[in-house]
């Protein structure tokens, strides 16, 4: 049953999985996370908070989740996340600085 449709970054998923009883699906999910998880939960929370504090109205929750999951290193990586929105150079630099400072 779906209770809420909120985008979650992989660190948040990892935290949720800890509360789920052991099963084959849980093990598959944990294996997937081991391969692709780039940010620790503390890093993810800090990045989320700092990006939200930038107060850029163009950034939605979905974008923040992708920033945390992909940890972009340059403007071209970041532009892959913001396909539908054009960021200014200043906005791009601010977001990249947050990611860089939290690696």
C-alpha cells in the first residue's frame, strides 16, 4: 500500500531498509545500494539542508534527491539533473560548492 509519494535519496532508502524484516527483495535492494550509494546519511542530510538554504526557487525536492544521489562534480553533470530548468552560472556554482564542501 502506498502511503505517500515523496522522492527519497538512496541514503534515506538505506535508513528505511534497516526497519524492514529480512527478505530476498531487501537483500537485492541492499546490494544495489552498495554499488551506487555515494553519500553517507550524514552527508546527504547536510547537502539537502544546505541546498534548501540556497533558497533557489527552481530547485524541487526531486532535484535535491538527484544531486545527493549523483554528487555532480561539474556544471555538465549538474545540467544533466536540471534538464527542464536552466540554472544561471551563479546558481550552478552555489550548488556545486555545496556538493564539493560535503564530500
